[in-house]
């Protein structure tokens, strides 16, 4: 699958010679470093080509583990060779790994097509999300409103550093992802057993079907989280003024935007966004758990999704039946 991305990977590979630049050096020294880095990259590509029996400067026709390893590690070595830039080297290697993972998902599993299909169903998902939200979240919303008006919550999130907030957000997202992913293998097996005619999928095909189910449900969780976050932002604009913030956190907060509405001045503060985002993340986690335990969700959303997937399985079976005839013709 990486063979299809060879031109793009080659462009990125050569572009990363700029990692040899050191801002503290003179322009002439940086030009020399870039030329040296280019020579290293071209030499490595030439050696790989000769190992494959190709001309020195030929574009790779196949990409295997050796080529992928060189793509990740060699550009990361350039900042180390030219200036001992350890942080830049680690970032370069990490970015290259993420790029390969993205290509693997897009090319190998049709991630773009899956997302496009899921977005195409988004309006129907909105209806399902709102229906389930009215049944699964009311008690949580009452609790969230009470929590939103608690002094301790504002004190905690107004003083928390950006790193702490990022870690908390990562924990909520990670737990929600685990809850969503926990059900996917069982749903895939159910689809596979329930297909008519019977369908036998390999590991990669099961993963592809699982991605369809996971992304569709993740879009719902995202929508619910954004809706709850937006609700509390509006609620906070109307109900929490500077005097209230002063009594809660000892200051009027960091005002980002202020405007008048009906003679009243409304202020959007950083603290309001922090608290609203935290409650939205918690609601998203709760909603992800509700997807696993609420039978209404299966009836109103998942059954419709699995019905569409069964139609896809039927089309796949028909395609496999006709393909030998087409090849023979």
C-alpha cells in the first residue's frame, strides 16, 4: 500500500534535508549543512536502489520494511549530525511515524472514504444522537449544571496549567475510545455471522468493518460533546458575570471577547471555556459508556448501521462471485 505513496514519501524524504539547518549558524554554514544533508539522503537512496537492483537515482518501485525504516530514521539523524539537535531529531522521527500511520489508514483501509460516508450519514446520526441524548443524559445534565455552578470546579480548572488540561482531555478521550472500541469486535463478528450468504473476512477486512462502526459512533460522541460544551458556554455567558467570578476564583477572569446584549455586558472568559470543555469531555465519556449499555441506542442507531453493512456484504459477495467470470472474459 505504501507503493502508491512513493512520490509523496520521496518529496517528504528530500524536504527533510532542511532539518540540518541550525538557526544559530550563518547563512553560508546552513547552506553547506543542507547540501551535506542532501548528499546523505541521495547516497542512502542510491544504496537502497542498488540493493534492489535498480539504477542509483531511480524512483523506488516497491516500499518494504527497509525503505520505511530508512524513511523514519535517516532524516531524524540529520539534526543530530548537523548541530546535535536532539529535540528536532525526535520530532522528525515521530512525525514520520505518524505520516506512515496516516498513509496506512488512508490507503490500506480507505479511511477517507469511511469518514466521507460517515459524514454523509451525519444528519440521520444527529437525529439518533438527540433521541438517545434525551433518554440517556438528562440526569447527567442536571448533575452537570450543578457541577458547573460549583466554586471548586472553577477554582480547579482556572488554575490548572495547559499541560494538566491536555492530560485530562487525553484521559477522557482515551477512555471514551476504549469504551467505543470494546464493542466493535463483537459487532463485527455479529455482522459476519449474520450476513446472508455467509461471509468470511480476514483480519484486515474485519479491521476495515470495525473502522466503519467505530468512526460512525465516534462522530456521535463528538457531536454530543460539542453540543453540551456549546450549551454551557452560552449558559455561562448569561449566568456568570464578573462579580460571580470574582467571588469564586478571586478575579474577573481572562476576558477574551465582550459584547452587549439587551443592555447587559456579556464576557467570554478563558475560565468559562475551560470549565465548559471539561464538562463536555465528561459528558462525551458518559455518552460513550451509554452506547455500550443502552438498548435504545442499538434499536435507534446501531441496527440501522448494521443493516447498511449487511447490504455491503451482499454486494461484496456478488462482486466476488462475478469477478472470476469477468477475469475469464
